[in-house]
């Protein structure tokens, strides 16, 4: 499977978020954060900076989720990526 153009296929990572003082945030509290973390499954045909396997942070309001086979993936635009680790 290969996304077309500037789209990126990712696996969203649901991570526990710990504050600097060691407090774990609940799922509801962590949903208030603007950015989510994900791993790039496949970059689109016109994406040049982001590579397969990169860990990224992206705007949580971006993209949409779809089922491919029995797996759930998120599709986002390259412009929604804010950080590549």
C-alpha cells in the first residue's frame, strides 16, 4: 500500500503521559494536549523529508482513521507533522 501525494500513513501511539513531577495523566487529560505521537508506516509519493519508520508528532485534529485489513491506521497530510524524531 502506498499513500498518494503528500499523505502519510501512520500508526498512532497511545502513550501514558507523565508530568515532570511523576504524575501520570489520565486519558481524558492527555486528550487535551494538542499533538499526538505516531510511527510512519508509509510516506506518500511526494513526501521527501519524512521516512518509513520515523516517529513523529502531529496535530491531533488532523487526518482520519481507516481500517486496512484488520489493522487501524491514521492518514495525515505532511503539513500536519510538527516534529520528526
